[in-house]
C-alpha cells in the first residue's frame, strides 16, 4: 500500500473544462508562475533597496491530444478566431492528478483560460504515428485547490 507521502505519478490525470467534455489528453504542459520583484528605496532609508512584489505572471498551458471526431476544442478556439468577445471564450480549467487507484489526490484550478494558439498535427503518408493536436491556453492564474 502506498504511503500518503509518496509522490503522485505524472501519468494519471484528467482535465475539467467548463462546458467541454474532451475525453483525454496525452500531455498537459503546465507553465510556471512568477512574481516580479521591484526595487524600492526612499531617501531616508539605509543604503540598500527593499524588495516589493510586482506583477504576477503565469506561463501558458499546452494541451496535446490524439485527433478524434470531437470538435469541442476547435469550436472553443474558433470563438477567439472569430473575434467575438473574449469573455465568451474564458473558461475555468481544473487539472486533477490521481493516485494509482484512480482517486483524485491533487488539483489545480486555472482561472480565465482561453485558447491563444492551435497547432494541428503534421501529416505524413509514410508514417504510422497517431495524429496529435496541440492547444495553448493563456490564463490569469493557477492555484492548488486540493
């Protein structure tokens, strides 16, 4: 039996995207987050700067999946391409990491995500690989919720 302090494996996960029921993803590349440090000093302070927190930045998330007959992710991307209101394309995405028994053990919530890049699979008449699409999500924050 696994100890509760054993690290979770990186190959058991699932995504929940508001209103989209895509079955699965072969890869989810979660970008980092950082906070800019701002140097600040007033004239009557010691001769060193204080570090203040500045803007929070969140790298994009890339989803990869084998092409199926589902068009839900393509339609989501099309909302942005058609130059509709961006608020209509924003979604909450939850990334759930599971243990070996398939139980949700960790979760990350991605806020106001929208598809900013779509990379369809290359095709090769001599190949035998699965066709894999990629979708890049811009977002305004990610936090651990479980």
